[in-house]
C-alpha cells in the first residue's frame, strides 16, 4: 500500500467510466491512479454514482487500491426516461444505433441525442458536479484536476472548475471530439456541429495541458488547437505480466506530472 505523505499533492480525476465498467478507457486511469503516488501525487476519483454503461468487468474492482479515495456523485441521464416509457430496463444510445428496425421513440431518441444532448447525454451532470466540487477546490483540497473523455462532458466540468477557481486543469482525450467518427453517424444539424467545435476549442485553449493516447490523435488535435498536445499512451502495468515472461525493461513512462517508474 502506498501511504500519502505530507509532501504529496492531491489531484482530482474526473471520469465517467470506472469499475465495474470495463474497457481500456477504464483501465487507463485506474492504472495511472495506482502509480501516481510514486510521483508525489495522491489521486482522488470523481465518478457517477449510478452510471449507464454496456461493458462491465467486475474483476477490475479488485484492482482499485484500498487507499484510493473514490467520490461518487448522482447522475441523471435522459435515456433513463426513455427506458421507463418503453418499459425496458435500459435504453442505451449505443444499442439504439445498432438497431435496424427503429420505431418512433427510437428515432426520436437518436435525434435528441444528436441535436439536444450536446456534447453527449451526460451533459446534465456538468452543472451539479461543478457546484459540488467548487467548494472543495476553493478550500485548497486539490492542486490539480484531470478530466478524461469521452464522454466529453467531463471536459466541460474541468473547464468550468478552472474558470471558477483557477485550478490547474489537464484534459485527457481518449478519442477525438469534433472529428470523432461516431458523430458522423448521427442526424446532426450543421448548427450543432459548429456548437461541438466551439466547445472543443474552449477546452483545447483553456486547459493547462491536453493529453491524448496516440500519435494520430496528437497530430489531429494539434492542428485544431494550434498548440502542443502531450502524448501519453496507455502502456501496461508490470504487475499484470505473467510470471516467467520478461518484457524489455524500460526506465519509466511519462505521466502528467513527470516520470512514473515501472516496478
């Protein structure tokens, strides 16, 4: 267990996806949170209390460090309302897009997702989260904030927190935003497309640093932002390597706060 020393700074990591959600997006910050204390930063996770996600991997819950503080805050998502109307347990936007036979409600839900829920269905979590977190930041409990998206609403939380408190803010793009291929599948008006671009520009300009996961995304974001974008690939956790397997040793991997040593 890594103990927090008085010299460590605290960083608030805002993420929609967290165990028992599955996928690489979850593992990215689950693993970084595990090793950040070695670089002098104590991470605190801020995540929804009742999120709606398809992919689950409950084995990832075992990997959450016992010393890691996780703040869970309620979220309301519009698809919960559609689920009640349809009489289904869940009506997830991803499943809606995969349906070939769509009724009126399904088509309406997709149109609303495209043109009313901007940048995404988690946008209703932005204002209450900012209100809840502002006092914590003003009291000096954190020295930095990291937001990871998609969903890109998480970046709006970071942007507004910086505007209100002046906190150092890092935006982590695991996927593109305005150039995300998923948006091309939606019946989106040109006005809403421009709205996405303006929101994206506000994030790219106002964040103290912007991270992404691949050289391609890095190049694309640099063209949009006209600034340097940091490359922080997903990497691997040495603790997950089977016994007897000897990968080429590296001295360390870059983190938002310097060098993260791999042990």
